[in-house]
């Protein structure tokens, strides 16, 4: 279950608790960590069930007759329930109660009934004017969810106009302990958009990013280093790419502004730090942007150090950068893979990506490398170069202790699976063999088909691994159905 589903379940549970008569909590109806999906689910759950299964007048009369003999007053539903009541008149009246939950007020701003929608919008407008920073931080995720509704565009336009002013967050006062030395001065307050750019809600982060970069006043306030830091800290690939593109644009603009003059040491150092931040990102797209920016920063020679990056995209950018510097990436790859002690699987993959047939002997020599990851990369590289598979060596790799090496060997043997030794493959489909060996051998036997595949399926039908067991049973059932069809003469022409 993802985070949004958990939030929705939290909102539904709170709604059902109130409908069952549980007293609303003294503080917030939902915890402060509850996201927008919890409030939307709460509203939908109340609207779906309703506080009364009978019409409103009949239900009120029934409750009065029930409680009157007991000398008790008619209990009033909580205001949270009234704000989500199926009857629009009840929702409208509930908006006049003191301090209604702002999240439910936002939801009512997109209500289908104009008599409910208009007072809710006036209330939200006043709330935003009284406390702009707190309101924007707390309610922007919910406003973005509701913007997809027919009447949800109004709140989004209101919030967007306020966000473009980017009000500062109030500074948190530093606590002072008389027994200790004076506390350090508090940090300057951050802005609302800066807080939203760090939001845990992904749609909110993406929206704050687009709004920041689309507003010239807000975009120009960020330095190149700030943009690079935001790109490197982002974990969403799409949003990180937006920050990385903005960083590259700022780097290009900075170089044009100074005319290539390297006299401004401080500006040059800032640009260098921005490039380093991009290169240090865990996301390949951001690292690729940083490697590409090395050329504009006058650091083309550093492209060699990124030829063995773990990402194919970054390796491609590093090869381009090395070629721009007059070097030959292929020669660097051969040097990286010639020394077994320093050879890495990413360097082997880069050598294969260079695409030269003369590297086949070098890759074949790496099939005996001590590292399983290097052996797997060598097999994949030989397949990429279109080399004729060495059946005996690849069959031996099916027993490799590295699952990656066995998987790559199985992929390379598929074109010649029909001529492989069936008995050798069947002997690998026993419980004594490792899981990756059983899986690779079974896949090759399925390509051969016939009796050998049926025997392997029967042997693996009781395997302890669920996915392999399911695949074996499915093939066995398919084979049995085919045999019955053939015996009965079905589908004969």
C-alpha cells in the first residue's frame, strides 16, 4: 500500500469513528502529518454514508422522541460532520461556526452548490489574508488536489497569486538556557516556496519548482549554486531534471555575461561548485548534466574519470566529453579493463558500448574474472557486440555462483537453445541446484519445448520459490491441455 492509500485510509477511519458517535479529538481531527488525500477521503466518506440514514426532518424527530424520555438533550453532530453533510443547507450553515477546519473549508470552496461555495471562498480569502505563510504551507497540497475538480480552479488561482509574492516564513525564536552560554542567533526565515520545494508531497514539490522557475523575480533570486543544490537534493527524476536544466541555463547565461573572463574568481568558484554538486547527485540525469557542463566550465579533461560511471547515460556523456578534448574513449576503456585488479563492471559495459569487434578477445578473457559482476558484464558485452557465443563457456556459467552472471549466460544462450545438451539442462532443474541456475536452465528448456520442457516443469512444480513454481505448474497445465486436445482431435482441419 502506497502513502496516498494509507492517507486515504486514515481519513476514512476518522470519518467512520465520528459517524459511530466517537467524540472528536480535542485537537485536530486528523494529525498534522495527515496529507491532502486523508481530508478528501474523510469528506467522501461522510458524504457517502451521511450522518442520518433517514431524511433530516424525520431523523431529528426520531432522535427527539428517543432522548426526551431519558431527560437528555439531543446530541449535536460535530462540525466536521456538518461541513461534509449531504444536504447543502447544512454545509452552508456549518461554515458559520467558529473556526471550522481550514482543510474542509478548502474542500467546500470547490463545492457544487454555489450557496456553499461562495461563503467558503470568502472565509478562505480572509484566512489567507490573516496568515498567508501558514495557510499556504498547510493547504497548498490540498488545493492542488482539488484543482482538478470543476470548481477547484478558483482556490488554485488565489494561492498562485499569493505564492508569486513568496512571503517569508516567521523566524523560529531560539530557546535560551540561563545555565548555558547565549544561544547562537536564529537562522534567517525561509520563504514559503522554499518550504514547498522541500515538501514531502511530490505534486507540491513539482508545482513549487515550476512556479519558482516560471516567475522571473523568484528565479533570479536563486544563484547557480542554489539551483545545483536543489537539483542534487531532489530524488524525483522528473523534478530533478527540471532543476538540472535550469542550472545548465544559468551556467550558460553566466558565461555569456562575463564574456568568458575568468578574472572573477568568486563567480568562477561558484560555477565550479555548481558543477560538482550536479556530478555528486545519485540520479543519472543530473550527473549527466554535470558531466556535460564540464566542457563549458573548462574542465573537459575530467571526462575520463566518468567513463566508468554506473549509468549508461553518464558514460555516453563522458565519452562525448573525452572526444571533445581530443582523447579516444575506447583506449581509456581498454586500459581500464586490461588490469584485472582495477577492472569494474561499468568499465566493461563502457567498452562494449564503444562497439568494436576487436574487443571480443578481451571480453572473453574476462569470463574468468574473480568478480561475478565483471563476468556478467563481459557476457552482456559479448552479446552486445554480436560475438558468436561460446556454448561450453556459457553453459559453465549457468553454474556460476553469481546470479547476474548466470542470468546473462542464459540470455546469450537463447538463440542456440534448441541445440544445447538437453540432459545437461535437465540436471540443473533439480532442488539441489541454486535458484538462479534452475531458473536459467528452465527458461532454456522452455525454448526447446517437447518432452524435456515437460519433465523440467514436473520437476519444478514443487519448487520452494513461488514464481518458479507457478511458472512450472502453468507450463505443465498448458502441456496437459495440449495433449488432451490432440487426443480428442479438437481443432483439426
